[in-house]
C-alpha cells in the first residue's frame, strides 16, 4: 500500500528512468569512491569517507542515515561537478525506493532536477521537481518545500516566466518567515532580486540583494554572501558604475575561489569580462570570458554557455572580427533555442542586429532587431526592449526608412528616459542601502573596539610586564637602527659596484661587436680568395692549355678554330664574373653611391633572358618572360642586371629537363614593384632556406653537376638593399623555388632621358 501511494504521488515520473544508471558495475562504483572528483573540500571528503565502507559492503542494508549522506554529497557537488550530483542523486533515489524512504526520494529528485536545469533539459527537471514537491507536501516538510520552491522559481526565471518565478519565491519567503529560518529568508530575497533585475526593476533588486547580504553576513555564510556581492555588482554595472561593480565582483570571485565553487567562479569571470568589454578593454575581456567558458563547458551549463557565446560574439564584433563574432552568436542562438531560454534568445537577436548594423548590412540587422523587440516585449524586460529598439531604429535609418526610424528613435528615447529615471532611484537606493550596511559594519567595529578597550585595561594593570616590554622594544629599536645604517652603507657599495659592472659589461659588448666585425671581414676575405681561386682559375687554365696545344702543334688550325667559341664563352663568363665581383666590392665601400635611375624593368629582364636562353635550351628548360613593357623602377641598372642574372643562372642550375622558369612583375603598392623568378626545379629544404643570404653559404652542385661559389645571393642581397628594396625566397623541396625582390617605382617621364644607362 505504501509503495502504491508513492507511485501515485510521483505519477509524472518513470521509475525506470529514475533507476537508469543505478546498476553500474562495482568496478565503476569503486572509481567514483577512489577519488574521481578530488576536491579540496573538507565536507565532501568527510562524507565520502563515511560512505565508502558502507557502500563497499553490499551485505549491509541501506538505512536512512546512509541515504541522507548520499543526498548531502549530491548537493555539495552541485556547484562543483553537476555530473557527480546526478550520479549520487540517482543512487539516493534507487536506495530510497528500496526501503520506501520518502524524504530520500524527494531530496534525490530535487538534486537531479537542479542538474537538469543547468543542462537545459527542462522537461526532466519539471518531472523531478513535481515529484519532489508532491512528496514534501505529503510529508508536511515545510523547510524542504521552501527550498524546492526556490529551485523551481530559479528554473522559471531561466525560462523567462518571471511572474511564475516570482510566485514561487514569494511562497518560499512566506514559509521561511513562518519557520523563522534566516538562511531560507536570505535565499528568498536573493532570488526575488534576480527576478526584479530581469524585468528592469533594479531598485527593488538592490533592496532584496542587500537584505539577503545583511542576513548572510550575520549568519557567516560566505558562499551565499558571494552570490549577493556578484548580483549587486551586476546592478552597478547596469548603472554604469563600473569601478564599484568591479569591486563587488572581485569580492565574490575571491570567496568562490576559496570555496572551490566552480559555477560561482565561472559567473564572476563572465561578469568581469563584461565590465572590461564595456570599458573597451576587449583583449582583457577575452581573457576572463575564456576562463569562464572553460569552466562552463566542464559543467555543461546551457544557460551559461548561451550567454557566454553572446558575449564572445559582441566582443569580437567590437574588435571588427565579424566572422568570428557571427559564429559565436550562431552558437548562442542554437543553445538558447535547444534549451528553450527565451531571455538568451532575445540577447542573441540584439547582438546579431548590433553586428549587422556595424557591418552596414541593415536588412539583416532589421530582421534580427524586429525579432529581438518582439521577444523582449513578450518577456517584459525593459533593458532588452531598450536595446532592441535602438538597433531597430539604426537599421531602419540605414535602409532609408527615416520616418519609421524616427518613430522607433522616439520609442527608444522614451524607454531610455524611463530606464534613466529608474536608474536615479536605483542609485539613491543603492547608496542608502550601502550606508545602512556601512553603519552596521561600523557598529560591529565599535563593538570590537569596546572589547579591545577592556583587553587594554587588563594589560595596563600589569605595569611591570609593560615596563619590561618597553625596555625590550627600545633594545630592538637600537639594534634595528644599527642594522639600518649598516644596510644603507652596503646598499651604497652595491650601487657603486653595479655601476662599475654595467660599465664593464658595456665595454665587453663593444669589444664583442668589434670582434664580430673583424670576423665578418675575415670571412669575406677568405670567401673572395676562394672565389678568385676557383672561378678564375678554371677558365684561365683552360685558355692556357688551349694555347699550349697550339704552340706545340698538338692540334691543327681547324681544331683550334672549333675550340675558339667555347673559349670565348669561358672568357665571357670570366669577364662577366669579374664585373660582378668588382661591382659588389665597390658597393661595400662606404663612399659608394649607386646610380639610381628610372628605367623599364622589361629591358633588363629581356636582355638577361636572351643571354641565357640558349643555356636553358641546352638543359631542356623553358625560360619564360612575362614582364610588362610599361613598368619602370628607380634603381641602379647594373645592380638590377647583376641580381637578375644571378637569380636566372641559379634557377637554370637547379632545374631539370622539362622544368619551367617564369619571370613576372607586378606593382606591390603605389611605391614598390615586386619581381618574381620562379622555377619548378628541385627546390630546397627548410634547413637550406635558413642558410641563404648569410655570410657563410655552402653552394651545392646543380642538376648537371654545375659548380658555384655561393656568393651570388649575398651579392644580390647587398645590391637590392642598396637600391632600397628587399629580397626573399620561398621554396618546397622537390617542387621548386621562387625568389622575390622589390624595387622602388620609377618616374615614367624620365625613362627616355635615361635609356642610355641601360645601353651602357
């Protein structure tokens, strides 16, 4: 009969649902008991210690004391790890059903319902709340019924049904006043303050928060006081008293961090982020919003996730990162829709309209502003109505519908005036309440002072002891004076030593710089000797051998004539190399002045392409010139010619048969022209790329075993920089290499006057 009565009371629930997950294996249960949630909380650890032995022994029958401890553990986890609350709540329900323990069932339902609210599963939450409420009424347990009404009211507050939420909170307040339960009265005032805040009655909200705070301070309930501090800060933020709001938020977060209240810490971080965003400190705001998001995701708090995503969207919009902003707003709206949180939907619509107005996409802004206004009117939220109307007016103005925009602006002004008028009352109420609170603090301080005075009177009666203490203090003062003087002398000596040390370090740095310069010059000397020994020796040896053969009559005159073109080619290479080397050496001199002229870059590129066209054909390589004729640069022609030649020969050297070398040019901006020499050759590794343009370069052999000195790119870098340009390279091993260099744009009008420079 008893069990059938319970089934009637909780007819809205499925017992199968309640028992789901309660038959986990002993191994899984052990993982929970062995420290899956290692919290620095004495109460939680104590409860788990008490439960561990009982739950581990399956032969022990479950009693009401054990069930009460399980439910207590579930409630302790609610703001730290909601999944643990769900686990222990279901365990308590299952064990209570087994022994027909009504209070155990009701308390377990209340805990699981709170978790479902945080996860946005309001249907399951309502089922559990209904069952718990009916059981408490049946047991005539007024204290638990009052707590149940508070949690139901919080759920309807999340769902923006403020009238229903307010009704539950008032019922809870009446119960706790009748019971003279000051803790319950404080909770009721706190939650009534939240409803008043949501419907735009901030003065009533502050009144309720300060009533709650006074009671919580009296009861030494620091965690509940933190919630009051946080919500008072929220009201200060709405009144744009940001420093005062930040002060209250920091009080709250300090208490929550000390008590390991994850949900509270997450809320405070979000609020601090909103303050920083209002102060246009967007990067600092993102730091706190990210901290809050990490904690909120761990708790799977749908309401918090939706509001945080809206905050992220607005913050990134102010940073003009609109794509990121819209992604966050889409997430916020989806969570709000899935969880049926209309207040959060209104916030998301307002922020969507704000972002699109900032992007001047007034059509989309108008659509979202209209949706936001309709939803805000339905909710009765004054602040949301005001913000939605402002965005609607702005979007209508952007669409050219000025008459409608003016009409909405008038509505906005009226709402804003109403809000401002209410804010004046809020400020007065806030300051009065704070004065009352300060007066209470002063009275407490006066009481403490009276106690201190009594204590001092006792001390004064001990005259001899006081005299001894006085002598000791004088002795300590003398020691401190001596110590202070010696410390001052030591500090002066340390200061002198530090100055000397800085001077020595500076001199050492100068010597290191000079040594580095000498080392660089020595490396340059060695490199030049290597270049002269290698690149000049080979062609001269070839010519000497050729003429020796002619003198000794080893070869015929006809054979000699056949070898002349190859010898001339060697001489031409040697002469060209000497010109490049001498030009670069001259450029290293301090008095070198490059002859910058305006000339068509096409002339230099075409000249070098034609010179190396035959060499490219011999290797089966396509050499393509795509440079436009009408592009001019202001630079030294010889420098540009040398750089172009070096880059083309490098490309030929490291390209294979059927590869392509392409030379292009385009304007980088109004001041610079960008040239590119790209090949589809063997490419370079990242290690090789890091060695380029350095004083020490190991030149590799080409695809036909061509050799080089490795100095060419160093020459190119120096010459391009002397022409006020830059040079760099991009390459992928096995896919090719592309060299880039920039040159200042030339003046077209002076090109013809200076064309002789190229001819020379």
